[in-house]
C-alpha cells in the first residue's frame, strides 16, 4: 500500500483504488477486485480506523466486487445504482468469477453477497467525516454514472476510469461527450493529486493527455464513418488497444477486444449527435 498524502493511501493493482483516513474513520474509494487483495486492503485500512464508507466511482465489476468483502456504508450515484447489476449479474456469478481469477480466495468468499448502494445521490453530495470534506460529483464519462471523489483538505481527487494514465480509454459504457465536460471539472479542481481508475496517481497535466487519447480514437471513428463505413466495419478497422504506446489491462484477456469493439460502436453512435 502506498501513501500519497498524510492521510491518503492507494494501491495500483486492478483497479487502482484508495482511501482517506480521518479522525472518525476511513473512507474507501472502490477497492481491489481480487478477494486476496481485498483482505489485505481491508486489514490495512482497519489499522487506520474503522471503515465508515465505501464510495464506488462506477458500476463495473473491478470497482464494485470488493464491497461484499468490506464493512462500511456503500455510496454511489443514481446511475451507478441503476446499472449496478449490469456488470455483475448476481452474487453467485460474482463468486464464480472471483474463484476463477483468484484461485487462492478459498474461504474468503464464504457467504459473499454483493451489496447494493445504501446511499444513492443525484448531482453532487458533500460528506463530512473527521475533519475531511468529500465532494462527490456525478461526472459521466467512462460510464454514465461515474463519480469523482474530491477530498478537499487532502487535496486529492479520485477520478475512477475517467482518467487512466498509460492505458487506453474504454468506451463500452461511455457517455462520450459528457466525458469531455467531466475532464474540465477535473482540471478546475485545486488538488495536488489525481488517483485514477487504472495506472499510477498523476498530476493535472494528465487531463489533457487523457483528452488527446480520447480525441484520437473518436477522430479515427469519425474519419471512417464519414467514408461511409458501417458500424461493424468501424468496429473492425478502428481497433486501437494493440497499437504500441499505451497499454490495456492484460487481466481482461480476450474480453479486452470485445470491450474495445463495443466501445467503438458506442463512439460511432455518439457521432450522430456531433458528426
Ligand atoms: Zn470501468
């Protein structure tokens, strides 16, 4: 586990997750998808205080699976709540998948239940705990329900997958144009650190890099679509994750290409609004 600021901790596993320790307990943002990592993360956080809240930045499995293995009130945006079972259809399926990608999980999964959010917010939510102020903001982008968690006194923002340093963006659940607005919000914050959904914590200058990566992919889809290519043709021809320069989460295996193609379809459709 790494320390980013006096009370801010994170680990870059899968995904990148973090937490803030306050005088009255800990606020966790997402968590590892592997149960064995989760046990380690939980013990680490509990050494800083009781885990009071777990905030989800999005509904994808890698961000929410943890919550069946952690205490604390689960918080998410309205649309993350609405999408909650789209990535993990049920607790039973979650357990099946976790046993597959974490064969050492063993008894950690006994009685596992995925927990739906206890607190659901619209627009924005301010949460005060033990001297820290957390501004949660619905910031559609990588998913339509995405949440940014700004820990004001600690000068850090948890961005979820709206920022992914060193990694290609994925559009399969994206609100393509709103994503750019959410990047503007991230740029406007007075913070020292951005903790992304994948990759290492970064500075403000990562935001334009993220925008450029997205523009490049969208530009390519636009070019092919203007040539009259069909959605399916574009899904084949605009593939990007195997290009050199950036990476994609290897743990996804062949599913990475499925998500990539689905995302290219989402971008293709979004271009109807901004041809
Ligand atoms: Zn995601």
